C-alpha cells in the first residue's frame, strides 16, 4: 500500500509560502528527529533554494530519538552548504531559546532594529512548529494539538526589536516517492489517519523495532521477538494485553494502536526509524519498495 496525503488546503499553503519566502531571510525547518529525512519536504528545499535562503534544521523531539542516530544526522546536515542543524526538544524552553541565536550567523546582514531578521518556520504537520513558536514568544499564539494539520494559516509576530517570526501551516508534498517514507511518517503521526491503515503502519514499525530495538520491545511487552515480524508482534501484544473482540478473536487494531502510541509518545524508549546509512540503503532500492532496515549492529544507544 502506498501512503499519500495532500489535503486541499496544502496547495493554497504552498502558494502562500512561496510568496512569503520572498520577504523571509532564513528558513527554520522543523523536523522530527526520529525521521528527519523522510519528513524533510522537498518543496521546502526547492522554495528556499530558489530564493537562496539559508536554513536552520531543527531536529525536534530529540528527547524521543536515538541519540546515536541523531548525532549522525547532525553531522550529515551540518556538512551541507547554507545549512545549520541543531537537535532540541521544543517543549523545553531552554532548548527553544537557542534557535534565534543559531539563525543570526546564517544571515549576518540582518538582525538589527533597522533590518530585523525575518525567520520563517516551516515543516510537515505535527513536528512541533507551533510549539516552537509558542516557546520562543513565551505565550500561546499558535494552536497546538497531537494531530496533523492543526495550523492552517500563516501568522507573523515580532520576537523582539530585531527579530520576527513567521509561522506556517504544516506542508506535505503531492506525491511521496518512497513508500517507506510514507510509512515512517504515518508511524510518527505526521499523516492523517484517514489516509492510512493502522495495522499496516504498525506492522511496518514493528519490523524496524524487532530488527533494531528488540530489548525495548521485550521490556515493554514481555515478549521475545526471535523469528517474529511486525504482524506477529501485533498479535503478541494483543495476547499479552488481553485485547479481544466480542466474538473472542484478538483485537489486532487495538494492539496496533497501542504499539503506535507507545512509539509516538516515547513510552517504548528513544527510537529512530532512519539514519544516513539506512537512508542510503533505502534509496538504493527500487522506487515503491517498502524495506525495514535495522539501524546498526550495536543495539540501542542508552544515553
């Protein structure tokens, strides 16, 4: 199954973003640290490169991601021209406060009362853009919710006398080229549930977790994962938790949602679904292939 999600309001949001980019000085692209490349919208890159705008990539939710994978992504992004990357949790005010200072060196000609630095916050749905906006302004100015596409309009506010913020709606792109990206984004709750089958997404997630984080699964669900795949894991969770339907069959949908939620909120532990290495391996596969890659051979990083 190929996962695609591009609600109608996003076409309007893209057009508006292109217009706003003209008067912005820098793009702050907020990414989910667990899936930073799968969740990096190619349209954002095209828009900012067309306007030659530098980019601060904010790997948000770093407190939920595997630290070793995050370090690899920071090295990867920081090697790119015109790009600076930082890993934070936007829910931590001290982390969010670092962002404006990291933007200033990327646009040294701006950042004065006469020439305020105009920072455009962009990213796909449900990665923490509004949370970052609220944390920087130290007040609730943007609606926040644990659902994709909560923000549907732009707003611009002054951060101080020499900096301004532009908040934008979560923006997907019309066609997700690689099926694995769609599954990773769905697992991370950046795609509306109307576009996915939860059990299939959970099975995909389960395959990765079995390959890379079996100890976390054993700790959380009390089940051995040898010779299991994602579908078997869902069934095992249903059995261990006693999830049953009225007829007596196991409630696999409830088990799938349990696995997804435990990953999304960090209950399972610190997990990343991709690294630069697994990204390269995925890109070497034919377009349309859904492949779950283990993220290394040394087990999860416990930092």
